[in-house]
């Protein structure tokens, strides 16, 4: 086995031994600083890995929490639906006119009843009244001065009861019902009668107003 050259092996230590003490202390400090920096770098690296891992966990958790599952519902709240139904009444289908024909002294009645339809949802019922706009039935031409008193014209519900004379300024109640009409309305009809007075031949007329009223 060859002998080691003690001169070569020991030379670095001899060289360092020859260095000034201050130089040796400076080199030792640099070595310690290098080791310290390396340690701090490793600690910093480990801390970075921990922070990055924690951030990833936070991001993952936030993503899960903000992802709503299908079928989630809110707490219920209630409202009340209210349908307010009022009382209504209509009278429709009244003919524009009707006629009674005869000679003086004759008592004549309508050949076709005067009909109308009353529709109401009022459960107390309704009445139907008629009122003349004038006190007389008048001829169309002013040259004829004859008139017929409105009281000569009488009315009743079709087929029943006594006739009632019409009165100017006072509605005559012809129908009275203590219940609502049918859903499509009640058919109401009236008969008229008159005893023709001694007047000139002509057509004498008066406007009659019909009104249906809830009870």
C-alpha cells in the first residue's frame, strides 16, 4: 500500500494555521451565514408549501359551500286570495214598442206579451216596475188636440191577477221575486189592456220606463 503524502494532506490546515486570527474568524462567520441562509430558505420553502396547501383547501371548501344542491327550498310564506263579488242586476230584451188596436169603446189587450229578461245574483230578490214619462198618450201631429189619459192604460203580469192603471210620476211594481234570478236570467212578461175612449182616429203613444231593482 503506497504511503500518503503527509505534506499534501496537511497543507490546507497548515495554510489555514498561517492565516491571521481575524481572517479565520471572518471565514467562520461566512460559513455560519451560508448555513443559516440555507436553513432559512428551507424553512421558507416549507412555510410556502403549507400556505399553498391551506389556500387550496380554502378554495376547495368555498367552491363546495357555494354550489347549491337541486331541490333546495326557502321557508314558506303565505298570502290570502280574496274574490269580492258584488250584487248586480240587469234588465234586457225589452221591445222598442207594442200596440193595442180597436175602436172607441172597445176594451183591448196586447196579443203578444211585453217580455224582458232580468238577471241578478241578489239573494233577497228583485222587483220590476214601469213608469210613464207623460200623463197622457199623445198623437204625433200637433193638429190633433185629442189625448188619452195614461191611467186608461193598465198592466199586469202575463196571465195572472188584476190589471193596474199606470200613473204618471208613480212607478207601478208589476213583478216581485224573493230570490235571485236564474243564472241566465228570468224571463218576465206583462200584459197591457185599455178601454179606448172617444177620440179621433190616430196613433196615440207614450214612453214607458221599465226598471228592475234589487230588494
